[in-house]
């Protein structure tokens, strides 16, 4: 991976690690996306209780649909 791609990957990891996505999805203008994401997760995740390995930083929406 070249330096520019590595830098972009680091920025993305930092954004998610400090909760940037959770903050964005809690804002009023992003509520439709939050609700839609939760709807999709409810459709495809197993029924609670289940333990989900979160590799894509969806922990807030996953917890919102009753998963761990």
C-alpha cells in the first residue's frame, strides 16, 4: 500500500475509533440513514441475544437493535 492510501486508511480508522460515525448518525439530518441501517441490521442479524463481531464499526446500530 502506498503512503497516500495508508494515510487515508489511518484517517478513516481514527474517525471511527473516536466515534465520528456515531456522532454523525445522531444528528437530525442523518436520522433516515440511522433508521434504515437499523432496519437492515434487524433483517439480517440473528435474533438477540447474540454476540456480533463488529469489523465495520456498526456497534451503535447493532446495540440499537438489541445485540451485543
